């Protein structure tokens, strides 16, 4: 269960007070999402255009492709 908390660097945030006792890993959330490369941007625009034209892949095909890439 992930929780985003806002901390002023001094006071204990309410988001932490509501958690049960235990060990937790706290990581900062990136303020600015990473920018897409020109190739990624182009690929997303092409994919959106295909979906809008009714030529997109099914969710099952997409999942198979993602699974294949992650196995590399």
C-alpha cells in the first residue's frame, strides 16, 4: 500500500501517523516526470493514431508483447 505524504522536514506528517507500527521504506517522489525521447513521443503518437483508426492491438496482444520484452 503506497502513500504519498507531504513533509515540511520537521513535523511528523498525518500520513505517517495513520500507519501501523512496522518497518517502512520512504523514497522521495520525483517532482518532474522524466521527459520522453523523441522516438518515444513519436511511437506514442503513432499508437494513439492507430487506436483512433481502429487498428490498435488487443489488450492480450499488448500484454504478450510486454511480457516478451520483460523476459529479455
